[in-house]
């Protein structure tokens, strides 16, 4: 027998469902319809109440009761209703205001669709939900999804920028704000976080991820999932997260979006999968397929990824959704003969829901009837979707997320804007600050603010800006004026972002001549990164560098403020402009946050989550490369290098300056030996030796000196962000465990090998102290 409480709870739950739906059914159009629905509902209710009283399984009562509800609902669903639950369509309109897919409302009314994306707003989602609940036979609520990638209405820095903060609590808090805003507008589900590792800045989607590193990326993945989902998916202020894109999408050949991926299983598991595993461990409810092939097999037809790894190895019990029309794309990949075949491949790979191509809707029922897909497979997929709907509480109240009051109270409320500004301040990376040009001194009277991004608003909210309103973003110029109304700011655009137009140069030079100093706002347009936005050259576009040269020739103190969605090759700026502040795209509060940093109200603390190359020819370039059998030697031609450029990047992973300076003591180890069952404490004392209070990200890297698999030169295995007043010192202690020393060995088992290790601690991947120990 089940526990008394389990039994009582499922009976109460069933009763609640009964009363709730009875109300809805009673307002159904026809009496016969209403009677039919009540009969079905009675069966579902009795089944789910009785299941809770009769089992003794190890799963918790609430899990069991959800499984029972799912089973009882499944038992009364027709084939067509089941297929409907596996179908997702957009509610998008084109520029004329016409629906991209005009039949979509009809599909909602007839139960041919289980989820809708791009519809938001308390009233609109309620209207759609009413159609699904009142007009379909079973009244199964819709799931509303949306790309809430870096904020919903209050736009936060792009994810790559947020990653530069290395501030996991703040990243989590940012997603909580996004979840609160999104859920108040009827959304249940976000297509985020994107946890794809990428080492190729040509790939435009590098902006959506956490950069090149697996350890940092995994920590951020978990923080984002926690932020979106909280501890309870049933909490109305949380939304279901989607880990995407499974898998290895960031390794597209030549950095060209959607392109082929080929890699060893070792690299896949060591570099690309851990952020997904971290998101899974944090409870992510859904996973999205990637567009690419992986070792010849498109992800959307890849049983190894979804059945073997995700379900069997990890035990994932949420649902898998394809990326946009990805089942249809199996035809173009050349692995499917026709629609039916593509559908069969996807279903057999364990893909539960199809996005936008309608392939499941059109083909699944036939495949089941022909016996090519079993009913059990279909039921499993439907159960995966229904389970998440139950967890979200949609069967108890399908309208609980669509609340006009919450919408009004939550959207862009002052606390949300303040969190966004904090995130924006902490996302900036001070790349260079020669002669302490920054922070701007008090005696400055006139500042020229020059460049195509100086007064831009649209670009600031980046790509994937959800329901963000760019006209509410604070431009750099506006932010500067807000902060220092007493300063005379002269603005000149100089040139467009990518038009190569030099006709504004004279005005820009004139403005600079009149000023005590110049702020040059340079970078990319918002559409130059994100999906389908790969670039073969990653220089400053258009005539921006020429503009910088003209201004530089005047010899005024100059600060370059960069706005961009990827690392750029900015060698000339680095050689010539004394101060460079990387700001990415900082979102709604951009100008105010940058002004906080430029004027020293916030001391920059960001560190690069991705390497900045000197040249596209160096790509892929990342800090954890292997040594090769011929490590670089300037005096030996036959070592691993280029004839025309150094191996070194422009800025290394983990680099980022502060207005103050930090001094690192030598490393102290708790022992110079460690047993696998043991741990080792690695300590350093960090002192603030400058004049400003500041935060430092203390980074720990490890290197296995000899291993059966050629080890990377070093790999990040820990970091701590500390705050120090001028003159203050703090001891920072890291706990190194056997897991930190483990890797995929020759036979692909995961573990460590005894021997000598090096440990590095410092303020970047290069600037470190080191020590050695032995793993026994
Ligand atoms: C395609 C993108 O690859 C994916 O990340 C996004 O979630 C979907 N479109 C839906 O907008």
C-alpha cells in the first residue's frame, strides 16, 4: 500500500482537478460534448486518485502522483491527441501582421498542437489557453515557450558578457528576474540557457554562450538553470529551462553557422558535454537538439546523444524538443528520403517534440499505424511532455502564469533594472589601461563622445532580445550625461558601423579637438552576432579603425569603449589607444553602467571568458591547448608555430584589469602529496596594493605532467571572486579533489592517473604562481 499521505494527497489532487475542469466543461459549447468530456474526466480522476493509494515504489509521492496522472491521461488520449502534444508552432507574424502559419489557431482549437512559442503577454496567452482548454476534447493546456536569452523585458548583458563577470550568484539572480518577468506574461518555458562551448569567434552564436571554457561554462549553466527554475518548477514565478543545443553546435567547422561537426568522443565528453550535464544535474526540464551533424549523424536523428547519453547514462526525464524545422532539415542533410523517413529517424533518436516543421503532426500517426514507430515510443514521448506540464502546475490552473496584475507589477520594475545595471557593471572587462587613463579624472570639462555606437540604442540590447524594447535602453552618451550633467559632452558619429562612410570624419575630428579627452564607441551592430551571423574577419567593421586613427593622431587622452558580441582582432587599438574597455552589449542599462565604470563609481572586475586572437588565422585558439610534440621555440623552425604571426593571442582567457592592483603570494599546499580519496588545499594570499577598492577573480588551473592521454597545458578547475579594500589582504583556499584531476583515459573510463601535477593560481590563465604535487 502507498503511504497514507500519498494516498490523501493524490485524492485531494484528483478532486481539485475534477472541480477545476468540471467548471470548464460545463461551459463547453454543446451538452453532448460536455457529457463526453465529463465521462473522460471522471475516469482520469478516479485512476489518478486510486494510483496514489496503491503503490510502494521508491519515487516520492509527488513524483508518483504526477506519473499516475500522466498515465491516466495517456490512457484516454487518441493517436491524434498524442501527436498534438508533440507539436510546437510559432505564433509569429510577418511584417504585414499576418501569421507565419495562419492555420496555427485552428491547430490550437483542434488539439493539433501542444505548445506555442513566441506568444507572450498575459492577455494573449490567456486567450490562446482558453482555446486549448475549452475547445479541445481533453482540454490539455498549452505550453508557451520563448527565447528569453538575456532578460525578458529588462534586458541584461548578452550571455557572453555575463560570463565575463564570473559571478554565479548574480547570473542566477539575473535569470530569476528574467523568469519573473517572463512568467508574469504567460510564459512557461524558455529556450535557454545556451550552454554550447565555442572556441571560434567567427561563429556568431558565441555571444549566446559562456565562452570557451568547460569548467566556467558548466558552473554558469547550472546557475542559469537554477535562476530560471528555482527549486520548484511549480512556483508560478519560475519557468522551465532548455539546455541547448545538444550537442557540440559551437564546434561548427570554419565557424560557419549550422556547419558540420566532427570530433572524437573524448573531446565531446570532455569539452562539450559537461555544461549540459551540469544543467541536467541542476534539474533542467528540457533539452533542444542542435542543427549540426555530429560525426556524420545530424543531432536531430542522433540516438547516441539522446538515447544513450541523455536518457540512459544521465537519466533525463524531461522532454527533448528539436530546433526550428530541424526534422525537415534531415532531408537537406541527406539522411532522410522523405518526410516520413525524417520523422521516423527523429522519433527513433528519442526526440519528443518537433518545432515548427509539422513533421510529427503530419507523419507520426501513419508511422504508428504502419508499425514503424511503436505506441510505446509515442506514449513515452507524450509522457515526457505531459510530465513537464504537470510539474508546471498547468493542469491545476492553466492560466496561473497569465496574470495582468503580475505583469504590471513585475515588468521592468526598479529592482529588475538595478539588478541589470549591477550585472552590466560586472560584465565589463578592462582590457588595457595605460598610464591610468581611467577612471576619468575630476578636472575634465569637455569630452568628445565619438563613434557609430556612441548614441546607439538598438544595438545595446544585442541579438535575441526577447520582448525587450530597445528604445528603453540607455545609450552611452545618455548615460554619461546622466552621470555628469556638469561636463560638456560633444557627440559626433564619425562613421556608420559597417558602411565605410568617411564623410563624418571631419566633424568627429573637430569635436575631438575641442575636448579634453575622447571616448570612442566602436564595435559591431547587434545583428552581426547571434544566429546566422558568422563573420570570416573579426576586425572592427567598416571605417571604424580609420576613424580611430584620425582621432588618435590628435594626441588626446582616448578611451575605446567596445560594443560587440564576440572577440575582435583589435591589434591596432591595442597598440595605440591607451585604454580599452570591453562592454559587449550590456542591455537596457548600458549607458548608465558604462558611466559608472568610466568615472570610477564601479571598479571593473570582469575577466575574459574567451580568448581574443590576434588574427583569424590562429582560430581555434584557446588557453587549454595541448603542448604538441614540438612546443614553440623561437630559435627552432621545426616547432609548432606560424611563419607570419606569433602563437600568442591578443588577450588571454581570464584576462581583465582593475583600477587597483593585486599582488599574489606564492602558493602554499597543505601537502605535496595527495591520495585519490583525499583532497589538497591550495592557498594564496591576495593583497590589494593599489588605491581603489576592487574585486578580483582568483583562478586555479591544473596540469597533469604525464598522462596516458596528452594533457592540456592547463585547465581551469576553480575560481573565487573576492572583494578587497586598498591595503587589505585575504587568504584564498581552493580544495582540489580527485575529480579535478580526472579525465577520459585511454579506455574512455573517467578517472585520474597517479603522478606529478602542477597547480597554477593567478588573475588570468597566464599570469599565475605555480607549485607541484604528486597524486599517489
Ligand atoms: C533557432 C535557434 O537555433 C534556437 O536557439 C531558438 O531557440 C529557436 N530558433 C527558436 O527561436
